[in-house]
């Protein structure tokens, strides 16, 4: 009876463990290949994971992500600056 209950757990746990191992290996490879510099290495190594998390949050909440919000804000500032002109133009 105990062996019948262990089999399904192994069937589900092995693929999950392999998937987690693949993610860890991918992060390590991206860390090693990243350009030198502490912040850029971290961003390069964990960027895909952070992007996936942000996309999940966008889909889950239905709101824009941080990157899209920043891009839209910069575009609005550029357009607003061009329409208003420089302060000394009067």
C-alpha cells in the first residue's frame, strides 16, 4: 500500500526538480557570460526571471507592468515637453 502512494509523488516531483535545476543552471550560465560589473551581472542573470514575474503579474492583475508604465511616462514627458516649448520662448 505504501509503494502505491509513493509512485505518483515521484512522477510529479522529478519533473519539477528537473525544471528547477534547469532554471538554476540557466541563471548560473547567464551570470558567467554577463559583462563585468556587479549590477549589470545581476540584471543580466536574473532578467528573464524578473520579466516572467512581471508578465505573470500583468496577466493576473490586468494592470500594466512597471516597464510599460515607465515607457509610457517617458513618452508623455517627451510629448509634453515638445508641446510646452522652452520656458523663455515667449
